[in-house]
């Protein structure tokens, strides 16, 4: 437990350590902050390729397929973490390629990278839980919307999806219906094919006896 004396000593030390005061000192501190760039508030550093970042962003958005604004924000965080981890790998290779590697700064970068990995894992878990819940709700809503579209067709009436509180368009629901029908039909064909290739009961026994 921290005592009052220790708190006061920390306060006095903080007042003494105010950081660089001169412009040269501030410039040096700024360069040091960008030595590995893992704590930079700027996603893209001057020596990094914007096209490479754009490719990573596009790929991760495609892979995670966020369904809501909140999910998109979480994926953007994952992109940032992944980009920083790439930067950490590049920095480590650069340090180790030097004649006299600075293991102190390398260790510092490794500690930061480890924290970023933990943040990535925690954010990924949060995204997966939210995405799973949103997917379940989406499929449930789509099934209900498909029923409404089918009823609209039977009654030859205009779409009542909006009246029922759905954001889906009739065309989107019909495409989902056709996709579902195509998948079910394909599964049926596969099962029928398996059944036709399945040997009749006792077939192998009769062949063995004949031999």
C-alpha cells in the first residue's frame, strides 16, 4: 500500500521531471517516440506504404464482414492493432540487422507489441461475440421476412415488409429465398446420390458366399 510520504515524494519527482524544455530536446523526444512507432497516434507513418495499409484494411473488412456500425469500429481497431504488429516485426528486423543492436529499445518494443497482441485478442473476442449475436438476429429476421414476402405473393399485394418494420427490400429477401432454395436443392441431390451408391443390405455377404 502506498504511504502518504511516498505519494508526496512521487509528486515532487514529477514536478522535477517535466520533460525536454528546449526545441532541440523536444525534437529529440519526438524522434524517440517514432523510433518504433508502436505508440504513434498516426496510423500511417511517413515511410510506410499506404497501398499496403489499404490492402490490409480491405482484406480484414471482407474477412470479418461487420454487420453494424459498432462491429465496423471494432474491426477498425483490429486493423490498427494488426498494422502496428507488422510495424513491430519490421522494426525488430531492422534492429537485429545492425552491427550493434540496441537490445534495450528492442525489449521495449517487444513489451509494447505484447500488449498490442493482448488488445487484439480481447477486441477479437468482443467482435466475435457481438457478430454471432447479430448474425443470429439477422437470420431470424430474414426468415420472418421471407414468410411475409411469400404471403404478399400469394395475396398478390404490394410488399408489406416496411409496414412490418423490416429494413430488407423485397428483392433482397427474394434473393435470399432463391439462395436458400438452391442450397436445399443441392443438399437433396447430394443425399440422393449417396443413397444410390449405398450397397444394398447383405450384398457383400452374398458375394462372399458365392466366392
